[in-house]
C-alpha cells in the first residue's frame, strides 16, 4: 500500500477533517462528545482479525469486546451499540443464529443494547463494524495525552497470551498442555474488557489506553500524545502460566491482548496494589515515563532491546 | 441466504437485543439518545452499493450523503462522523488521496467533522461503514411510526433517477441525450441529503423517512411502523426531465433516490407548497394514508398495480 502504514495513513488523510475538540485529534481510543459520551468504532474482517472458521458466537463476542475495551480504557460505562454487518451471501441461517446468540450473551453480560446499524450482503469476507457509546466523566477521562514525567507505567492482566492463542488457533504446535492451549485460545478469542478497572482508575491514573496492537507500539502512542518517553523492563512484563515459554516478541509486541496500559504517579502505588487485590486482576508496574520521546525496552542487563514493534495493518 | 431478506433478518436476529427506547425498535432511520442525538450507521461495499471503478472522491461523498440522508429525514442537524474503512491492500496512494479529498469536500459542505473510527486492510472489496450523529429536537423527531389516517403522502425531488443512473454507469444504452445521461449518473453517484427540508418539516409533517430502497418498500416501513395503509397514484410520482422515459418500476421501486418521503395532514398543504418554492425543491403529493395495512399503487384507471417492491439485499 505505497509504503503507508495504518497510523501515518490515518494521520495524513483524516486529521484535516477532524479539527474539533471532540475528535481528541484522532489520537485516542475514543471521541468525546459533550465531555460525557465516549464513542468508538472498530471493524473486524474474516482472515485478518479472526479466522473464518472461528465459532460465530465468539466472533460476535470478540467484536463487542474489542470495542468495549476502548471504552474501558477511558473509564467509560458502555451503553449502546450500532452494528454494520456485511455478511457473505452464502452465510447460513445456522451460522447467523449462533452469531446472534453471541451478541445476546455479551449484550446481557455487559448491559449494553443494540440501537441501530445496517445489514448488507458482501461478495467478500465477513466484515463487521461496531460503534460503541459509553458514559464517562469527561473531565477525568483517562486520555492518552496525559502521561507525566515520573509516572509509573502499569499494565493489567498478562501479555502475549492472545498472540500465542492465535498460533494455537492456527494449529501451530508449540508444545503446550491442552489446558494451557485452551487458556491461550480463549484469551485470543474472547478478550476481557477491563471495565471495572477503567472506572476505578479515574482519579488514580493519568493516561490510559487498551493494548490492542502490541505493548510497545501502543505505549508509543501514549508517549507521542503526551510528548514523553517511556522505559520498560523486559523482566517485569507479566506473563501467564501458559505463556512462560513465550518469547519476548510475543509479550512486547503481540496484538489482541486488550489489557489496560496506564500511567500513574508513584503516590498511587499502594492504592493500585489494593485495587489489584480487590478486582482479582494483576496490575503490574513495568516501567517509567520520562522526558524526551520514544519507547525503550531494557533487558535484564540494562541494555536496550531493539526491533520489536506492534502490529501494523499496512506494513 | 436461507430465504431470509434483510428486513426479516434484522428483525429476527437483532430486535431482542434492542429492548431500549433509544433503539426506536430498530424500525426507524436513526436511534435517538437522550431525545437529542440522532445516530445512524450505514455500510457500503464495492460491487454492491457502488461500482468498483467509481471515482474515489464520489464514493467518499456518497458514503457521507447516504448517512446524512437518514439524519435529514428526522430533521436532525449533522455534526459528527466516525468512519471504519476496510481498504484492499492494493489500494494506491493516489486513490486514497482522491478518497480523502471527497471526504474533505463534503465535511466542509455539510459542516461535519470526523471524530473517530478505524482503518484496516481487507483481502476483500473496499468496504466502508460510517456512523453519523446529528442534533435533533427529539420531541418533534419525524418518526416513521407517526403517520395518521387522512395524512397526505409527499415525496421530495424526483424518483427513479438513481436507478436509471446506475444503468448509465453500467454502460447500458437507454437512448438518452448526454445531458440527461450525465444528470442521471450524478443522481446515482451523488445523493442530495435533504437537510434543509427535514428541519423545516418539524411541526408540519407527521412521519418521514428517506427513500433508499425504493418508494413502495420504504412506504411499507412507514405503514408497518404506524399501523396504517397507504394508497399512491402512479400518475402522481414525480419524474425528472431525464426520466420521462422511465418505466414505473424505476419510479416506484428503484433504489438510491435519497429523497424524503413524508406524511402530513391536509391542513399543511399550503405551507408545504410555499416551502417547496422557498427551498427550490419539488414537493409532490402522491397519495394518502388510511386505516388498515400495506401499500397500494393505483394506475391511471384506478386499478391496483402489483408486483413492484423495493431493493432487498438478500432476496
């Protein structure tokens, strides 16, 4: 695609059309209308974001969850969804039933309602776009642009599981027990939007976003939006029992984790530790925000590890 | 697709997920949040809603306009757009430039801003989904469900031009002058959302929607939502100079017109005639709302003409 990657593409083409405060410069997970409605839209395509033979109900639930993950990272409470579904003509009634059943499960689970959208036929792959709206206290929204020097960098849950889960889904043997393989597959197929965490981070954290394209790339977005640098330590990156054998690339650059990456002042350390216990969700300090720009990943010897970047659609 | 058409599909699968007042039962052009934000989402796919070799800027502008047409039919004032764009990997930088230039033209023309969205690569056809938000006085929103017995049925502009324009775009010779062919092609490629009309219909009209899938089918939606019937007269359907030779099917069932179809009490006739002059836009009375159900199209002899229906994606 003419050497364009997704981020430079968005910036060059669309930023001139976005000269209103509500857009947050197209550099955050959401737009913010009336300082109160957080709104996000994401598309997923068969063969790109999920495997064509993934179970229909899990595709529906992943679609909802990747969007709610954006709301979660802003501390927003999800309310409404609009779905535009482009179904291949050969889609069976059974498949559609299962898809709708997945939507229903997660609409109920997350207390959101479908309020509109569009259904069309496509000669191409199944393509789904979801718009999600949530309520947020905009004055406290956890914007990407609010990281400050001296902030600790935190991440929820564990990293790299989804990247490994994708390998499992593709049938690539990576020497895992069935239990671990199942765990990783689940992490790939069924992200957990960290809504409770996001709401509790308001007032504690400075900047936040969800990790969808890989830790290093996404942390780079916080740094760029905040005009700061970040240093993270490879040894601190949290990994699940199933991902003990994962290489550093999966942890630092694997996509689809949908955990919350956030920065908070050291004064919040104790409260965050308590919050982790309360929510039953690991919160791990992985580095520090500083002046300057860029993201540095340090190895156990303190030397920088280069060459790891996030997922880019058009690289 | 297992005999499902688009409308029964939406109803069966999605209505159970939409049990909130904001959804308007998924039976209107928009959802209505806080009685004030009208929100709509539509997708267009290359080879289905436009021809793959249509000019990129016109594809972008049509995408915006089909969505703004939904807002127009509710009397809403458009404000914000979110775009999810699935670009084929082979898309050229030149094509993207032209696409962005079309977005820019219409964002400026309609005074709307892009506030978010998503850009992904697809192995399939160009697929674009747009969410549009507008401000409306919800207590007066021109809902589909508000048609009343005795209302006159009106339509703006002329019918069938876009259906003929599609034939022109496909190179089907239909014996037109270059001027008329150009007019029809323009009507297909560049719909005119009737925003000024929509705003002025508040207080005058009872029910309204935009004509996107063909007059008869769309009028059927108003009848179903209102629990009423409609009778329209073939001779009254407004046609442009270029469409004088069009058959009744193009006028009564051709898609993509994006005119406003509305019902209003006879007491509003004089004001609507004056409004037509003021806006420089034909407003034509084409029939009447009554009790009962269904849409009847009458020929010049008063006999019913059957067998014409709107565009359905999965028929």
